C-alpha cells in the first residue's frame, strides 16, 4: 500500500469523512455501531478504523468519553500512557495513547510483538465518532497516524455543535445566582424540597444546580439549634446515602448567614441502561468508576426558614468557574439580608 495515495471516503449514515491510504477493508461493522470505514496494511503493520454510533441518552458527553475510553482500554488490557482532551469542529473529544501487550492483541491482527494504540473519541449531539490507529510498536508509521487523524472531519449533516453557554444572573424566587445557560426546573417530588433547578441547555449540560429546602425535619425535637448541626443534618438526611463518603467539610458564613461546605463522593449503583445484557462489560465499568470516583461539591446556606443548596458535580474545589457560581449567591428579601 503506498502511503502517499490517500483518498477521502464518506459515511453517509453518520455524516463524516476520513482519508485513508489504499482501498477500504471489507470488515463488518461491529455490533452497536452504525458504520465503519477501515483499512489495513500488513506490510507496514498498521490498521486504521473510523466508526460512528449512537450515544446513550443518559449522562453528559464528558461522562460518555471517560467511560467508553476506559472500557475500550480495559478490554485490551492496555496501558494508558497519555490522555489528551480534544475538540473537533466544536465537538468535545478525548484521545488515549496506549500500549497493548502481544498476548492481548485482537485476533484479527497477525503482526508479532506488542501494539501501539491511539484512540480518539468525539461526541456530537447523540452521535459518537471513534478513530482507532493500531500498529506494531516498532513500526515507523507515526506520520501515517497523524495524517489519518488530520483527514477526519464532520460533514454538514453531522449533528451540530452545541452553542457556547454564556454566564448570566438568574433570579430564582428571591435568590439570584450566576450560572451558564438557562435555569431548567427539576420536578423531583421530595419531602421538604421547595424549588430545584439545574443550569445548562438541552444540548449541553453543566455541573451547576440550585435547590431550596425547608429547614424543618420530620419528627424534629428541637435538638438542632446549632446552625452547623442543622445544615449537616440536612445533608445526611436528605442528600447522603449509606455509602456516601465525605472527603472534606468546612463551616463558615456567607453574607452573614451560616454556611456549610462539603466535598463528597456518592457511590451510586450502575445505571441499568449500561450494557444490560453483558455482565462482563458491567463489571469493567463498575471497576472503572471505582478507580475514578466522581466528586461533588455542595454549599449549604441557612437563610431564615430555608436551606439554600448549591451543587457543583464533578468539579475540583479550586477551579475558577465553580467558585464563581458558589460565590454569586444573593438573597434579595430585605428582612433576610444582614
């Protein structure tokens, strides 16, 4: 195969184009994917594959990228040497640069020795795109791999990139808070919950949410007079589960009102929609989640007869945008201002 004779091939089912050397391989599309374009060169000891499929409706693009890339790596028992966040035409992506031992190579690859494996994933709306470049570890084909990645593009019929979300001030009752996107009401029927919204858009989620609760608890006997105790009781009774792990906890004030901030990890069951008929994949995803637990940051403010709850999901405590969201809370009711 002459590496200088590259032709562009298009997937009409998924709206992408990719340049590949030589002719396409007549490989069947793997289960779960909509289309695949691939080529192999046994002389150069390299295989290049571009494919597409649907994204599960649950979860954010970031969660999909992390879980899918992790599962692919674990299926080959690959060592992840480098991880890089990407963007292709406004769509989020992730690249893993990996090493695969000879014993774990796919049976369709006949070359001896270990493999080098570069995987790129992109999410566009409800569509995922995968680029796989596998080659013998000692094969000098880096230029071919880079050319393969550079020759991939999304066509006009591909799902559109989500527009950027702008930050603005949102009024929720007598509260105001700064957050990106719009305030989208949540309609959870929970005892004590007065108001609940998340911020984002239908195309793009954000980790920010706000809710307002009554400060009363069922069967309360008056022993929670200390504001910090009351806020912590709210978290333990209404937010935490028996498996919640509190990583950090600090008390203080916000505009003169008692405040409690927590960083915690919720150990939730694996959703039923993830590989419902494949126990092996479900076990791999569970192990991946256990090795990369999600952390949540919550700020609770006691405001008169209410508890205001600000939530940042999956963000580290020192990132600037979560601080902007958390610090922006204002209560405009005159008799509650200090």
